[in-house]
C-alpha cells in the first residue's frame, strides 16, 4: 500500500490534483480575507484622516490621469480607424458617432481606466503595504494601539471610490473626442455629423451606470491591492508575490463586476 501511494504521489494526476487544490484553497482564503477587510473598512469608515485622504485622492486621480487618458485615447483611435471608413462605405456614416460614444461611455472609458489604475496605482498600493508588513511597520502600528486596517485601508479605499468616477468622466470625454478626430481623418466624417449622431443612442442611464461601475471598480481595486499587500510575507520575494496577486485579482474582479453590471442593466 505504501509503495502504491508513493508512486501515486509521483504521478501527473496527483500533481495536477495537488496544484488545483492549492489554487482553490488560495482563492477561497484570499476571497475570505478581502471580504473580512471590506467589512472592517465599513465599520470604521467614519474614522477618516482627511489629510491622508486628500493625499491618496491626489495619488489615485491625478497621478493616474496621463496613462489613463493615453490608453483610452489610443483605444478610441484604434477602434475608429478600423470602423469609421467601413461604415461610411456601407452608408452608415451617420451612426459612427453614436456607436463610438456608446462604446466609450459604457465600456472603454471605465474598463481601460480600471486597467490603467490597476497597473499603476493598485500595484503601488500593494507593494507599499507589503513592504510595511515585511519590515514590521504594521506590527509597530499595532503596538501603538492603532488599528492598521482603519489607518491604512480607509483613506485608500475611499480615494478609489471618490476619484475613479472623475477619472472615468475625463477619460470618456477624451475618448469621444479622439474618435471624432480619427473619423474625420480616416473617413472624412465631419465633426458636426459625428456629434449630432453621438446623442442618438446615448441616454442618462448609460452615464449613471458607467459612474456606478467606476465607484465599484475604484473601491474594489484599492481594497484588493491593500489586502494582498497586508498579508504579504517572506521579505522581498513576498512583496513581489503580493504585488502580482493584487494585479491579477484586481483584473479578474473588475471583469466580473463588468459582467454583473452588463447582465443587470443591459441584458
């Protein structure tokens, strides 16, 4: 029996099972910790350090704008350059502005903004708190009888909730304008025709849903990044692993949120 068990543990089937079980356990464990931290943040949301909140808002909103606007603008240029000319050829030029505006407002602005903020701000939050963990700064905060979740998480999560909608609004405006310029250059579509059609299929519901998405995206990115950094261990390697986990989890989370919003509001 012992020999069979030994050979079984060396088999590819056992290694696959072991790997999948570890991934599943890590998934459940991380999800539980993130949920627990989220509830903790809600309990101490009133304990706000306004100076720290303003600093984090500046970091979350202003610092991320250049890369966010670049990504959204280039995405709009890519889509418009491939679609505008073909739609004009097919006699659908008067729908280009509407299509681009709906696409940008509903999806491109908020999703691409989320991706940019994860890459720049989320990874920074995770590595910062992970470094505090492995250098025992968080333990020092506990010794001072300060709740580290309230002190570290609340201003960062609130900054994500507050600033993400503003970033999305600016990104959407840049994306729509970039689409108009590209449509004019590639398909000869006038700006007036583009913007006249932009309002044909765009409703206030689209704007409100996009802003609500941004609120959830911003809070989720900050919460996941802080949580992954908070539970880091193992020195410099642990900081790297925590940062990687934060980025991956944040990407997956906002895609899931986007699917939920699509089903709830547009299905």
